[in-house]
C-alpha cells in the first residue's frame, strides 16, 4: 500500500508540474485532470472513498469541463502557444521559484518534525460523512447552497451583460 | 510498516500547494492563474482529507465537500470574468489589466 | 523766557507734521511759507533766547527744562529734558539762522521739482532733529536727535529717488554713518553701566571723580564717542560717504552736509569734553585724525572736477580743522570755526547751486567759465565765500577762526609744531583749491551759456550769508592784533577756557604772519596756474606720475576701493553664495527626502496582479520562517 501511495503521489506532482509549465492551454488542463485522478487515488488509499468519488465526479468531471468549454470559446491557436513560450522567460520565474523553494523547505521542515501516526487504510464510510453533513454541519451545508446560488446568479448576469455588449460592439471580436 | 505515514500525505499536499503558488506567480495568462488556484484548492482539500483520515473522523471529508463547492462557484464566476477581460482588453495577459500610472 | 526753549525744536516738528500729512494738497506758496516760516519762528525765538542768555544768564550758566520721564525700568529711568547753556545757545542760533536762509533759498531753487512738500517736510524734520540733538540734556535725547538727522540725511540725499545712483549714495551715507552710530550706542551703554546715568551734566561731573586719567574705561568711552563723531562728521576712516552724498539737491548739501549735520560730531565731542580730557591719549588721537583728514581731503579737493565734490572734500577738510582744535583742547576755537564755516560753506553751496541751475544742472567745472558778468550775484557771493574759506587775511571771518585754531595748535599743552605744520600746509592747499574753483567757473572763456538769472528769494540768503561770512570773525581776534575775545569769553561759561602755554611776543607775531601769508600764497598759486598759465596743470596731469597722482587724489586716496575690496565684496559674494539659503536647504531637503520615499513606496502599488501575489507569498514565507525560528527554542 505504501508503494501505491508513492506512485500516486509522484504522478500527482509530476502532472502538476506539467500544468504550470505547459504552453498549450488544453494540454495543461489535461495534465491537471491526471493530477486530480492521482489525488483521488490517494484519497482511496487513505480510506476516504466518498471524497475520492466526489473528486472525480465533481472536480474532474464538472469543473474541468467548464474550463474546457471556456478554453474552446477563447480558441487558443498556435499564436498563443508562441506567446506563452515567450512569456515564460527565465527572468519571469527566477524569483517565484526561489520563493516557492523556500516555502517548500519550510513546509517540509514543519511537517516532518515529529510523528503524527500511521494510517492503515481503514475507511470512513460515506454513511458517516452523510451523518456529519446533515448533523453538526447542517448550517454549513445551507450556507454552501446559498454560495452556489450566488455563483449561479453572478455568472448568469455577467454572461448576459457580455452578450449585450458584444451585440453593441457589432460582434467585432478581438483575437488574442 | 503497517500503513502510510500521515506526515507524508501532508507533505504531498504541501508540495502540490507550493506548485500551485508557483504557478500563480509565474504565469501571466489569467487562465493559467485560475488553473493554479484550482491546484491550490485541491491541495488544501487533500490536506483536510488526510488529516480527517488520521483521526478516523468524517470532518475532513466534510471540509473537502465544502472546499469543492467553493471551488465550483469560484471557477464559474472566474471564467465569466475572464471572458469579460478578454472582451475588454482583447488579451488574456494579466499584466496588461493595469491602469495605475506610477 | 527760557521756559519757551521747548518751542525751538517743536516748531519745525510741527511744520514737518503738517507738511507730511497735508502737504500734497497745499499749494507751493503755502508749503514754502509753512516750511520756512516754522524754522523762521524758531530762529526768531533762538535770537531772543540768545539775547536773554547773554544779558542775564541763568544761575549756573545753564538752564535745564525737564519735559517728561520716558520710562522707568529697573534702574533705568531717563528724563527727556532740554538744557540751554552757552554752547547750545550758540549752536541753536547758528543752526536756526542758517537753516532759515537755506529754506528761503530752496523755496525758489526747488520750485520746479515734484515732491516740493516732501522736501520741505524732510528739511523741517531735519532741523527739528538737529535742534533736539543740540538742546539735549540727556544722552538718550541726543541719540534721538542723532538718529533723526541721519534719517533725514538719507531721505534727502535720495530725494530724487527715481535715479538709482542717488539711492545708492543715500544707502552708502546711511550705512557708513551707521557704523559710527553703533560705536556711539555702545559708548552710551558703557557710560550708563559705569556711571548709572545718562544725563550729560551728571556724566561730566561723575566721570573725573570715578575714573582715573587714561584708565581703560575712560579711554574706551572716549574712543567710542569719537567713533560716533567720526562717522557723522565724515572724518578718517569714515569719510567715504560725504562726496557721494552730493547726489542730493544743493540746499540739502548746503544745510546737512556742510553747515549742520556734519558738525554734530564736533558738537558731541565738545559736549563730552570732560571724557576727552580724562583720556589724553584719545584726545591726541582726535587731533591726529583731524590733521591727517584735513590734508588728505584738501589734496583730494584739488583733483575733483565736479564743483560740489570739491566743496564736499573741502567740508571734510575744514571739519578736520575743527577736530584738530578739539584734539588740542581748544574747544571754543572749534566751535568758532564751526560757526564761520557754517556761514561760508552754506554760502558757497548756495551760490554754486545758482551756477549749476543756471547752466542746466551742469556740475563739471571744465564746462563752465567766464560767468562773472552773466551771474554777478553768484560771482560776488562765491568770491566772498571762497575768500572766507581760504582765510583771506583780516577781512574774512574764516581767517580769524582758522588763525585761532592754528595758534592753539602751536601753543596748547597737548599741541605741537607738527600739528601746526599740518594746519599751515592745509591752509595753503585750501587757498589753492578754493580759488581754483573761482577761476575755473567765473574767469576764462565761457563754455556754456547760462539760461536764467536767480530771483529775490535766492539772492537775499546769499547776501545775508555773505555778510556773516565777513563779519562774524570780528568776535574773536588774535592777541597780536587786538585783544577781542568776545566769543571765547561767552563760551567759557560752559566750556573750559582757551588756555595755552604762553609764548613770546615774537613767536606770536611769526605765527600770525605765517597764518596770513600761506592763504595768500595759495591764492597766488591758483591765479598763476589757472589764469596765467592755464595749460600748465593739464600738462602736469598728463604725465604718467601726474595722472596716477590725479586719479589717486580724485578717488579720495583709494578708500572706496579699499573698503569695497575688504568689506563690500566679501559680504556680497557671501550673500550670493547663500542665495539659496543654506538653512532653507535643510527644510527643502526634508521635503525632497519624503518625496523620494513616497515615490519609492508608490512602486508597491503597481496594479499588477502577480506583484501582489508575490507580496502575499513572501509574507507567508516570512511568517512560517518566524514560526520555525521560535519553534526552535523550546
């Protein structure tokens, strides 16, 4: 089980690397989907079956699809690929890389000092999760539903406005 | 050797989070920045689930559900805004969306 | 009778007040009546007071009129009071009579100027201040009058202020006399600290009691008072302002810079004579200053071509004679010479003014000539004035006063043959330059034609002053001639009598003859150089040595250049260096610094998303670092 964990983690990290260094937007998205699937695997190893299912269905299945739709709407072509390559010059990523490395070092240092314990794969069943959601965390669930409503309304409104102004501009689309 | 060390799970979450941070800092294309934000959210969700599993409590997964909902709402609105930005500035370059003088 | 002496300075002040407030609305006739009349009334009162004083003098030979107490602060409570004694009676009489005639002259001479009422207002203010100075019983009141005459001198030199050269001359006069005024002020402070009083009579009584002769404090007190006198009377080393002060109108030069203000220094020293007898070294310095100045100024007068500048240098020279007399302890002789000098110098200036105005403001003697038939009044009065100046023997007043000074220079206890020799040489030079003026202006061929003739308001003062220039000398005659000592007897009521080492009769006769011969020699030399051989002086001035000497004397022995290099230029270059105000730079620096910091801080608000994100991440890194840091130490 430990080796499965290591393999899944490696896949997740490498594919995430591929996301942040990708030139083509769709490629980056696909890498991310792979990363999500690897993380779902880790969830399974830790006995969080419900979380793993949700990860795949909602995160990889809904959110990423939304990303893909918008990406297709924006229609990145070979020109955008060249632009991305041009934008990722060494001067751009030197400082953030340094910061990220320092952050990594600090996190690992903090997390690795002291033992927390071992997990042997005992599952926390969806039943328990459901009982918790509709028990102590009921208020949170309701708030989340309102949040989703707000997101829905906001997205609808923004899109409608966009449609109106596009019509005013006589549909002159500006290529990126 | 009867299980996965929980710290290592957390370390993986940390690594993914840092990669997300690096992505936000490095990329100029707002789409990629949004994507990196998703990476960060995902990583924090992983951390929650691992922690909850350690104590064999459902609270970790409950938090993960909430994070998922937040991520969904945020992505929806964020993409709408990105479309607006594309309509307004004609480019997806984040640095171009700056009207400060000085 | 004497209770009215407060009216004597008040009448001119009242005239000033009326003219200053309402003068521009009054007609010229009214203005001149107010201006001249106030001084005229003052003069009449002065004559009456003088007559009363000489016939029945008040007890103690001095009448003190306390007016009011100025302030009482701590131990300092000066009294504003006036004192009439023999010295101030003579001064008041001379000042008011001469001022009256000069104001009468200027009512016609200045008739075409704008600022006519301003002129008379300033002149009245001046006469009032001078009378305050002379009648003062308290050194503070004297200083008030001192400052007042300095102010009026500045106002009147720069009377035609549209021309910046006049303004510069006025500034120069004021600043140079200010140096003297400061010395006088410090001297006053010293006297007050040492003697606790500023009343003149008190000081003259207390000082010999409390100070020993030639002690430090006596020397310093006398020296500081001498400093003030030197500034106002234009002696070495502060004589540089008087020739430039000729930029003012002619009546101003006549009144202020010849007859009255420049004699204020002489009056001051005579008033405080006890301090000078208490410090004989300073007395000797006074005599030396007088002797050197009179020679230097006479040489400079010889090289000038502007007639008013010749007269200015001549004034400096004659006041040098007065200082010489003061230095050797012949106080009454100095006052006698002051009186005769007031008459003939005012006369010279006024008649020169007639010539200048008639030739259309032409002052260069090289462009005058042959005017004796065109301007007869001016010619005769100028001739009388020049003769009195040169001390033409026996008929002019100047002869008697100058001879007295020379006699006292030889015979007084602190005098000596060198001082006498300087005086004699000076009288030769005086005759030379005085008659140089006469011959250049009134003889020879005419170069500029006169445009107008003077009227009555101008001629009357000229005649009266000419009369006094001839007659006033008969008040005091040398012993070799006739034992007439009216003047010194009168003044000996207030000043120490003229006492000299007795000399033999032959010495007296020789001194007398020398005093007679030298002026005549000077006049003869002038006649020969300027009338018989007119080309000779130009040929001498044409040689290299001659022209250098001429330039040197013309510039007043280079004092202007010296002061300019030593004082004026360093000061102005430092002022230019500090043009941006070093202290201001500190405050400017603060503003500049904070602006710089602000612009640095502005860079953090760049509006770029990734910059802000980097900021957040950096903050997180630092926070975690702190956690690790503090986690280390258990």
